[in-house]
């Protein structure tokens, strides 16, 4: 019987496998180092609100909020103002933007924005905190970073939630968000520039933490680094497709980097 060796039928090391493993290891190491640099160099941190800090509509459905706005419009005899797709869309911001496109800066837009803010404030009570967000915020502040909120939600909503978690002092008074001028919403960098100005912060020393491509676009236009938070694969793919390089699936990764800093150890 002829005995043949098991495994690869060639002499020498399996260079293809070694090269593949090494490349993968190097890639992970590079990503880790890039993440560390982005986090540790930030003296000023701007947080998006709904996503990185909490899931605002976890217990108060955004779809129900959108439906409420649509029904109010219909009650005003304005059903024809929206397309069928806009009438059934689960995002209330779609309704608000649709009306603003047809009646920009009108009293109608102001009333819809006010109603949306009321619904957001109701949602605060049942919002779900994002895992590790609270200790991350407190740790960044303890290490000397200055924080701000830059959100497309109402600043009243963000302030209410932060106070409910005992985090208001970590951000006040630097909470910037939606006004009745919807052209200032992200991806426009207006609220980011407001925060940078109030903090006297250089964009190069700052970091925007967000969970959507429009957060990334706003950070780019403001000239500042960006860190993406993706709670699921869909969110991560959207940001990867938009060109985001630094993404974490858990804020624990960010917290771990901060806790390795010498100031934290001391």
C-alpha cells in the first residue's frame, strides 16, 4: 500500500494561508490604532442624540408619531399636500420635510414642528439608553473633554432625556438641534458649527459621534473627524457605503480605549 501524506501536497510553508492571516491581522491592528487615535485626540466631542445616546422611539413608535402628523394635516383639509408614500412613511421627519418643501418656513411647518417636538418629549419617558452611553459620557467628562449635542431632534427633547439620566450637566448649555428652519438640519453642518463655536473648539481637535450617513456628511462639511456607531449590520452597511472608515458596533469599544489612557489610570 502506498502511503500518501495528508494535507497540502507541496513542500514548504503554506504561504497563501500565512499571507492571508497576516494581512487580516495587520488590517485589524490598523483599524484599532486608527480608532484609538480618533478617540484619544478628541478634546471636544459632539454627540448625535437619537442613536448614540438612546433609542428615543423605543417605546413610543415613530410610526405612530408620523401617523399623528398626517392625521392632523388631513383634519386641516390638507390631505393632498402629501403623496401616498409620504402619508404612510414611518418617519415623522419625512412628513415634516415634505410639507417644508411645498410651504417653506410657513406657519404650517412651524405647527408641525411644534407637534413633533411634543411627541418627542412624550417619547423620552420610554426611551432606551444606548448600552455604555452613560458611563462613556461621564468618563469623557472626567478626562477633561467638553461635550455638546448636535441633533436633528428638538434640543428640548435631548435636554429632557439627559436630565432624566442625570447627564444634563455634562452637556449644558451646549445642546443644539432642530429649529423651525429645517434647512439647518444635518447633513447641513449648522448645529455642529454652533457647537464648535460655543466651545471655542478647533475642528481638528474635535470628534463627531453619530449613527447615520447624514451625521458623517455634516462632520465632513464642518471639517472634523467622525466616529460611527452602528447598533446593527444595516446601520453599519449604510455608513460603510457612505465612506465612513471608523465604526464601532458597541460604545464599550470607545469606553475601553478611554480607560486605557494614562489620565484614567491615574
